[in-house]
C-alpha cells in the first residue's frame, strides 16, 4: 500500500476544483447568452434584495440601550451611601442577608444595619416594598 504525499493530493484537488470552476463558468456563459434578460433581471432583483435587507436592518434596528445612571438626584436627596446602594442592588437580585454579606465581604449584622437604613430612607417596611420604591425613584433598573 503506497501513500500519496499530501502535496500531490492537494495539487490534484486544486486541479479538479479549477476544472469544475471552468465548466461552471462555461455553463454560465451559455446561460447568459441564451437568456440575457433573465440574468439581468436576476442580478437587479438580487441587488435590490440586498439593499432592502441592509436598509431595513438599519431602519428597524433597536436603538442602543442608554446606560443606567441610577437617578443621582433621588440618591442624593435620600442620602444613600455607595454601600447602601450596593446592598439595594443585591436585595433586588433576590439574595438573602448572608449571601449579600458574602458577596460584599461584610458581616451579616452590617448588612442588617444597611437594610435598616435603606428601609428608613425609602419609607419601606419590607424588602419588596423597598425594591418597589427604589424602582419608582429610578434607583434600580
């Protein structure tokens, strides 16, 4: 069993591909000579299709999302600290006090203190009420 070097194999493949391409080109030339109007119509239709897809994608594309700024006025008016805002975001994500403490690298008692401050500043008595109020004020997305 003899092995054919890869270079010879790739050379034969390239020759076959070129031959196929030449035959297809000749077939296209015959088709273009027999039906020039149809080929022209096909090319124009293809061009308009591509243009329509391009313009449609541009016209109906969703606008880029605006970055969330967190309503700085409401944050300053309430006197929320950066850490309280972080706790509020973790609270909105549905995390428990221990999970929040682990993610922020503080003790659970510190999280409870921040939550008590948040509830007082937002005028809320429970977590869901604080999250709802924060969303109304634009503090949460």
